[in-house]
C-alpha cells in the first residue's frame, strides 16, 4: 500500500505491529501480524521530507525489498484510484484487477520497445474471487501524475484501462520479474470524467475510500486465509 | 547503464566479464573487472521479451539490487540523453550532472507532496571533476517517455533542466535513500528543440553518442581510480 492514510484502517483492523527499521535506512515501512495462523504483512512506501512517498519509484523500491526480504506467497497491491463515470464507476467502488496491469505515460513508440513500455504485466486471475466476494473487476493503468493528460487518456482508452492509479504498474513489474502472484485492489476516490479537479476530489474522498478499501481487503484476507486456504 | 548498446563500448574497453545469474531471476545484468586494483562494476537493466529494458522502474530495481548486493562506494549513472540547442548543446556532447536530479513528469500539485514528486535528489558536486576533465555540466531531468510534451517542457524550463533522460531520477532516488554518492554522465543523442523526430535522431546517433560516453567514462574512471584515489 502506498500512503499511510490508505493503510491505516487496515492496520488498525488487524492490530498489526510496526516493525521499525526492518528495511534499514530505507523509508519503506512494515506492519506485521498473524491472522488465522498465516503471516499478514502490510508494506507502505513510508515518508520522505515530512510527506508520504507515492509513485512508481518508491513502489518499485518497496516491492523489490518486500519480495527479497519477506518472500510473500502473494502480493495484494491495495490502494485508491481514479475511474470513469462512463464505465459506471462510482466513488467508493472497490475493484479487483482484471487482466494485465499497464502504464499510460511511458511513450516510446510503436516498436517492441514501445510495446514493452506499456507494461501489461500479468496478474492473478481474480474472476472467481470477484464473483464470490461481489467485487467489481477492471483493468489497472498506472502513471506518475495525479492528473490525466489527453495523451494519457488516449492510451488508456485504446488499451481498455479503467482504474487509474500511481503504483500498480510498478508493483506488477517487480512481481512479474520475481513470478510472484499479484492481485490489485483499488478503491475509487475520484472520477476522471466527473468534471471536478482531481486533487480536491481525491482529498475529500480519501478517508471514505480507504475505509471501503479496508472492508474489501478484510473480505479478501478472510477468503485467502480461511475460506480458500489452498489457493496459495 | 540502461541499454546494452550504451554499455557495450565501455564493457569492451575494460574487458569486463559478464557475471551470469548474479541477480538471480531478475533481468538486471552485471559486468565486472578489476581496474588499477579497484572493482569496476557495470550494471545494465537487461532484457525482457526480447528487447532492452529502459525507464524508471527497471532502473529503480537495478539500483536497489546493485546497492544491496555490490555496496558501491560511488554510483555513476552513465547514459544518453536529449538536450537543448538553445543551451548550446550539440549531438555527442558529454555532460556531468550539476545539482539535484529532477523528474519532469510526476505532476501532483504545488503542495509538499507535489514538491517531493519533482525529486531533486542530490548528486556529488562534480564541478572540480568537470573542470579537470573538460566536461560540460548540466541539470539532469527524467521522465518515462522519449517525447517531450508541453507539460514536461514547462516543468523542465521552470526548474532549469538541461539533460532529458529516462533513468537518472530513479537512480538518484535510490542512491539518495541509501546515501550513496552519485554522478550522472550523459551523452547527447538528440536535440529536443532541433525539429527532428526524437526516435529517429536517437537511433541515428546512439552508436556515436555511446562511443563518446565510453571516452568520457574512461577519463572519469582514470580520474577516480588513479589520479584522485582519495576522493572515495
């Protein structure tokens, strides 16, 4: 999870313990607990210069360290996102990632290098889980900015992106390299085609969306740890 | 270094050995040798799906692994870049990084989160080295695309960016977190304000710029390893 505000409701829900200094001098933070006999670790990007780290570089760093030091059976990239009214999305909706995770702001060209720059890293097939838990499904698309330029939008539309965030692509890149199964869980804070300024909408809805994210993650953890323990 | 084509002239210059599998299942590659009694490691981003990896996520992964597994005294991020005719830059010019390394495509806002998103991670003060080796100096600015949108250009101009690349910001983020001294060395493949399509100019000049990069890096290695061995 990226920001402290996104992770806090879930950390409190399970009473996870902050393992200070686990990642050494790196800002990345670890919260850990045992749930139904299994280890649950929440990794956040931590803070730098007094504010939360966000974005692809901090997410790549955290995911690389988490995989190398915690050896997870599965990664759940849980966070908030923007979505499209035109796709029927509403504020507070929670989605599981459907299909590969893409980038929408790495424009290199149309050759193999350009196709690689789109990412489209595989995710775990969450169709059954989404049906069982009554969660929506959508394709995650990642960029390094909170706004959405016309160039971003054109690529998102062309590739079928539905959930615009700032970390999933980076987490998916590292997870794919290490062949670690990944599910993205994204809670909608703002509607890209809703007409409001993203930063205002994001700030107003962050707390509500983070609570919705906690509730969905709680269901997912119950599903993976207790109801379907043989999945991993 | 990012691409094989950028690194090859320097690897051949020193006869460095490819240490296969050093980074395990990760595409990141290591080339190693002993120069004047000191270890020289070239780390490249490696290949995925048959093409070279480029960009900030692969650079973050490689830098994180390189620091944790090789414990370098100094990182030199050597590569190619775009530059501006208006600043007097010419194809094949080689620059050292001056001042902090920024990002030009992480737009979040004007608050502390937005300021953090610009990066501006510190680099080693290379003024003396640039004077001694007769290399130019310029501020590096990084983004995830080969093109340069008006939004990118506005941020580059406002922040004084001169050398536009696709990895330096990511390397500088990780280096700053681990407090590892960093110098960026950038060889100009294309002129952003030159009127030509970047991808064509980049392809045509990549080999020439990579040879110029090799010559500059050879001078820098001689300087750090032999002439000024007490600097690190």
